[in-house]
């Protein structure tokens, strides 16, 4: 099994030939505008690996397999077919034969549909209405296939003797599920009767095929047990119950055969994807943006990450999550200059969304990578100082406001800024004299605004 380069514990579902890497569903650009799937790194079209390598073996899905026919349409089809089949057997004659033939054709067609849809990755059972067309053709093909197998065994006996014929008969008995699988896969009699193709399929499926055979034998035995338990006086109802169980098992078995094909899809030379409610949800542009950023960051292409982030916040100017991700990235890369350029927009968003107090945490985090950091813009210093004051971080208020009148003498909010500083000093122990000096500076600024 190949694993995603960016999520080493997740099986890969796509491969980029240009970058020579494999990715999972999360790490690819499946924007519907492209009508294909592309690589976030090089922009090239990806090759699907399918998802068969990532699915659980069928024996771990037996619980789900038994629930597969448990929907209104499938159950109604099973019950009605069971009643009609039993009625046909009870009536006998040409009428009974026609009823039995048509009913068996419908259930057989539905069973093959279950195999095909599961092999294609459809996790839900197909619409029962599809069972009422083409079933007779499948029955006729099945009869032809069984006659063809019988003819080959008889021919083997005439040419090579009884022992080779017996071994050949055992081969076909063991491979009978594979015969039906090949017929469903190719919708043709030839591959189903070709012993080489059938044998190759059995070998490819390996031990899972043997477990499937064991499972089929257990279900056949259970139907026989029902027949022995039920009283012969209730023959008609016994026949209905046996038919219900048999048809139910038939659908389960064909579903499992389809799932086995889906699981081994890469070895069989095709790719498919398992459909589910989660898969049907199209990722929006915002989710794709985050995925692109994650991939590029793991590739170490920080220049491109910055570009994507800047494009993203232009498209999503009120997205708090995206802004926070951008801050985390700049902080993680210790890009203090980038943080200084980023802060105005970030703090403005925090203010608009009523998150002003988070400014104190933002500033504290920046100090962890640059203990002397003070924003260049006076507005940012005052805004951060206000957030720190509200958060009770008085020392940070002093750090931000101290010297503001020298660094930005023309700043219009100098007096409110120093009033904030004086209030912060009042809140600190043994800072009364410094608070008074701060207020003297405020009076000087009021008297001489240009000083």
C-alpha cells in the first residue's frame, strides 16, 4: 500500500507523475472548474490510484454486508419474489414455470446489479426497479455457461479419462463464484467460460476468495437447516421462508463478491472510488485553500504559502480562521517583518468581531520570538496597548506606549495613548510617581501639541 506523502498514516489515492509523489484525497486540488484532479505543487493532472487499497477486507465488513439489503425496496423485492417463487412451485405446470422463471430472472438480475455497483464503488444497494429488465437474458446466459462447463468436463473425460475430468469438475465447482464475477465484470459469456481467465481471477483474489467460499458454504448449510427444522405440514410457508433467506443471502453474497473486486481493483487493472455521503460533498474554495496551504507548507515552499495566504484573505476578508492560520504561519516561521505588515488587518478584524482582548495574546506571542518587538505604526501600538490594558497586562502597556511621543510626534492620539499609560501605572504597585510624570507629559502635550 502506498501512503500519502503529507499524511504518512493515510493510504494514497492519487499519484503525481511530475513530482513523483502520492497523495490522499485531502491533499489534491479537485476544483470542479478543472474537470479533473490536479497537484497543488506543480498543477499537473493526477493519476487516480482508486481507493481499493484503503478499504477494509470484506470479512471485516460482514456486519455492513448483512445490512446491505436492509432497505425498503430490496426487502420488498425479496419478499415478493419469495412468495411468487413458492406460488409457482405450488401451482406447477406451465404457469408455475413461467412465474418461477420470471421471478428468478428478476432476483438474478438484481444480484448481478449489486455485484457491479459495489465493484464500481457504490456502497448502497441499487434501485429495485432496475431488476425488471434484462433478467431473462442473464438466466439464459447462466444456463449457457453451466452447459458450457458441463460440456468441457465431459470432453475432458473423453480425452483424458475420469480422474482428470473429476479434478476439472472440482476446479469449476471451486471457481463457480469467480465465473459469475467474470460474467458480471465483462457482461459476456466468453470470460466466464475461459478457465485461464477464471483461474487468474481466483489467484489474484487469493485467500480472500477462499474465505468467500467458506462463507457461501455456511449460508447454504443454514438454508438446509431451516428446511429440516420446519414442519412439512406448513410446506408453503416453509418454502416462502426458505426463499426469503436464500434470496437475502444471494444478494449479500453478490455484494461481497463485488466488494472483493473493489478491494482488489488495482491488481485487476482498474480504479474505482467508494461512494459515500462524505465523498459526495464537494469541497468548497475555502477548504481547497486550506489544503493547498498545508501541502505547500509541508513542501517548504514558504514563498508560495505567503502568496496563497495573501490571496486568500483578499477573497475572505472576514474569515477569522484564515487570519489566525496566517498569523500562526508567520509566527511559526519567525517572520517578524511579515507580522508587522499583517497586524493592521488582523487587529482590525479582531476589533470588528469583538475580539479586541485577543490582541494582548497576539502581542505576547510575538514577544516570544522577538522580545524587543514594538510595532512601527503608532496606531498599532495604541491598539495593542488598549488590548493589553483590558487583559490586565500593564507592563506590556508601558512597553508599547513608552517613547511614542518621540517616535511619532505627529500622531493624533498621543494624549489618549499616554492617558492609557498613566492609568496602567496607577494599576501597578509603587508606580505612583511615574504615573504623575506621565500626566505631566500629557499636560505638556496638551499645551504644546508639537513637543
